[in-house]
C-alpha cells in the first residue's frame, strides 16, 4: 500500500502542478480540481484512482503538498505549479531575517552568477530551517544549503508568500542576497 501511495503522490504532483491537460483535467485559477473529474480523467488516462487513496495521500503526505477544499470535493497542490493556468492568490508576508534553499553543489557556479530562478515553477522555494533545505538539496546531488537574506530582500521590494504547507515562496533571488 505504501508504494501505491507514493506512486499516487507523484502522479498527483505531476497532474496538479504541471500537466493537468495531459489527462484532460481542468484546474481553476486557484489550482483546484474537482475530485470526481480527477478520478474520471485519471482512469481514462490509464491511472486508476479512488477517493480513499486520494485522501490517504493528502492526509499522509509529510510535506503537505496537497489540500482538500473545506467541503472535501476538490483538491489542489499547495505550491510548485508550472502551468500558466494556475495563479494562486496569496497575500505578501513579512519573511524572517533568513530563509534557506537546498540545492546541489553542481549548481553553485550558476547560482553565484545568476542568483536563484524559479525555472519552470512560479516561485523560488525556500524553507525556514536548514534541515529541510538540506533534504531538498539531496534530491539533486551532493547537497548544499544556501542562506538567503530574506528580510533585506523584502526591505528592497521583493515579495514573499507563505504556502499552506510552510514553504516560503518568492520571485527570483539575486545573487547579492545569497550567502553560501
């Protein structure tokens, strides 16, 4: 069952963050999808889902990547979108003095030259703690944690947002705000 939950989580991340159209699913501007539509579309695409497994993924995901609507009929990824059709409205929040970004050592040269960029996503993802950033960095190779002068960035006009799962979001981070 654990393997099925992991596979379903990855599938939901792909569909709800990056490619809802790959299965003919439509997300609203806030990233919400009707769960019944998701199940039907996934089944037609050869990936059977059911409400029980979806709820188990939402409830059991330690990174809290997904949220259910208050009525339990819709689901969305809370951050990490790359599709242009989703633009979750968030209120800017005052960040702590420092935030952290986990990456791999092989990316350091480019980051020092260009700063951090969202890439295909809407935002750069940051965390409040070094351990989480290190864990993220491990996914990409030999990890390194970058310290971001988030409060100074904010004071100079950069906006920060806090996703429902505690991930900090911002636009590009110029290299002048990055400490290694």
